C-alpha cells in the first residue's frame, strides 16, 4: 500500500474508467495526484471476479478465491465502439490499444427477426434494404441524421419521434436499431434522440470491439501506467467527505484521515457526490433543485455461467453477443420488468483470454432497483436462484445442453451493483442525460470541485467514461494553471 502524503494537487475519488483516465492525464501534466478507491481493486464497473472451478455458487459466493485453474468472469466487457482504440492509444498506451479487437458476430433473435450482423453501417444498410425493405435513400438519410447529432443540440426530440419520422409504424426496425443501444447506455425510446443517435453512430462506424485478455489484464496495465506516471493509489479507501470552506475545496476525509488538496475530481455517482460527499448546504438552492431532478439510469441483473473444462460452445450458433427476446415488440417497461423477456448474452471463447481453454456465458438484463431492494434475505436468495434457473432455461434455445455443461453459476442484482460501486439505485450507467449539465456546473458552485463519470448521452459506457475523464481532466488542468 502506498504511503500517502498529507497534501496533493488533485484527489481523484473513484477508479472507474473515467477516474483512472483523468488521474493518468493529470499525472502526465505533472500534477501530484492521489487516486482513492473504496473497493479493494481498481476499475469500478470495468471489473471481473474469480471463482474456484468445480464448486457450486453457494459454497464460494463472496469469497476471493484464487483464479489458478479457476473461473474468471467479466462484468461489463461486452462491447464498445472503435473510438476506444484511439482514446486508449492517446491517453493510456499502445500496449492497451493494441489489444482491442473487433467482435465478428452480433446476433439478434426475437419474434420479429433472427439475424447475424457485423453491426456496422454497411451491414446494417444491407439488412435494412434487403431484409426490412426500407429504401436506400431513407436508410442513408437516417444514418446521416444520427451521425450529425451532437450533445450540444437541443434535446427535445425523443428517440421514439426520430424513429417515427424515418420508419413510421415499423416496430421491427425500431427494435433492430434501438435494442442494442438500450443495453449499451441505458437510453430508452422516451429519452432524447441524441442520447441514442450519438452512441448508435459510434458503433456503426466500425462495429463492436472488445479487449483481448480480459478486464483484469486491462486494469493491471492501467495500474502500471498510473504508477509509472507517479499517481499515488490507495484502494480500500472509502471517502467519507469532501471538505469545503469559503466556496473552495479544501480536503477530503478518508478512513479517518484528512488529506489537503486544491482540487477534487469525483468519479463517484453524481448524486452521491453532491448530496453525500459534499452536502447540499454548500450549493445554491437553484443548483440543488436541478440536481434533485436528475434521474438515475436503470440497473442490471447478470447471470454468470462457467462451462466445464473440456466442453465447448458453438461459435456459429451463439456468436459473440446475442440480443435475445421473447417479447412481441420492443418496449422499455418490458425490458426492465422482473418478468424477464429480453436477455443479452456475451459468449467468451478461449480467444478472449489467449492462453486459456475456458468458455463462459454472461447473461445481462436491464432491471429496476426497486424490484430487488427491500426483499427479505430468503426472498432475495430465492429470487437469485430463480433468475439463474430461468436464464439456463432460456439459454437452452442456443446451447441445448447448457445444464449438463455448466459447471458454475452465480447471479448479480441491482443491489450487488450498488454495494460494489456506491452508485445510487445500483445504476449501471450513472444518470440520465440531464446529469451532464449538473456535472459540468459543479466547479461554478465550488472552486476546485469536478465530476467525471457516467451521465448519459455519450458520457457513459467504457468509451464515454474514458473520454469524459479526459475532458474533465483538461478542465482541472486549465483551472490549476490559472489559479
Ligand atoms: C452489467 C453492466 C454491463 C455493462 N456493459 C457495458 C458494455 O458492454 N460496454 C460498455 O461500454 N459499457 C458497459 N457498461 C457500463 C460501463 O461499465 C460503465 O459506464 C463504466 O465502466 C463506468 O465508468 P465510470 O468511470 O463512470 O465509473 P464506475 O465504473 O461507476 O466507477 C466509480 C468508482 O468510484 C468508486 N467510488 C464511489 N464512491 C466512492 C467513495 N466515496 N470513495 C472512493 N471510491 C468511491 C466506486 O467504487 C467505483 O470504483 C456496463 C455496466 C454494467 C453494470
């Protein structure tokens, strides 16, 4: 464990991708940076966990078993846009950027259509024209409209209205275009069209990418880079308070110690930063009103399935990412319902982690926090078992012998995500789009106070988090030079 100084130029609270990237950029600019993380490992939602092979979920849940010969599950390594290569090369290093590879097979299977695609503009144009019988001009106009959207645009048109304008009455087309983006950033048909359009266009430019080697390797390489650039890192360091006096940041309190600093960049949940870490009394009434009206994004459930050593998964049948649904049409309430109809499966093959011979499946759903919070311990455990069982049943459609070849299963719920990251409501993507304006206004309220982390639009997901970390680090750097 690093021995901490009593004073830093900048303290970054939280080591999600935004927090780590901001810390790296600021350290490269020769600031003295301290990175504090409440969990015992870095990464935030970009994380993984190990389990011992050959044992059932309940005997090892919660343990920190060694990975030797065991299983490794990735939580949020399912897919991100190509822009991640450029961002990692520029703000991290070539070792990280060179491991980012494209996923070949993205599948959809629902009552309206079953297709396999490379998930880029050429293939989607081809599909929309040949399979969905949309004119080429219309498709081109839609793609160009989505690509020209900017987070500076006015946000009055909803995604639903955008689709109605281009593809009236075509629920199948809406599903093809929207369902993956709902999984990628939590945006829904009712959200502003630009929260959809920007992310959709980012993916469409070249398809869906992943990090070869797994999240554990990514975070190890990031940690090495942070250390090489002189960032002091302290894990198991849950910040209790950001101390403010005279409208300026003074220090943070962590594990009972007070550390002086000129600036704080919080990567913790936006609402948690304002209302818990700083305290409402430090802000103007108007700002507090605006911050209170910021909505949290939805949460998730996940089921992790390890395949027995020696058994395999059929890549042709499963693909890399499979958006499956039994719902007759795409609806936000059905996506979030406890009565699950839609699941996204990530299939991990040995090539995901070269050098291993293991296969894994992670099944994710969007979920409402309130459906899981407040259950009794017995109800909660039973609900988790039901979730695992229902998932195995649903997966039999694509992997008929899954119950025979699954060696280990475990589930995570909205309360799991809340516990590990401190995100209010176990939010998977921070806040809805209105969080961005509040996040950007923090330094006008309190000198030296900044936030970078998931706030909807493009500032969420792996690429959004990295890029927002860079934007805010540059703001902090400019302010430090001026003050
Ligand atoms: C199930 C799931 C699947 C996902 N799949 C994808 C995907 O396929 N592609 C994609 O691009 N994105 C995906 N995401 C989203 C993506 O993982 C996140 O948007 C991104 O990792 C968030 O990064 P962040 O920097 O905002 O911070 P977070 O990852 O939210 O990290 C915040 C950090 O702050 C720490 N912290 C909070 N409070 C304190 C405190 N008081 N003191 C110290 N530390 C504190 C937390 O412990 C945490 O480490 C997924 C998310 C989930 C939940």
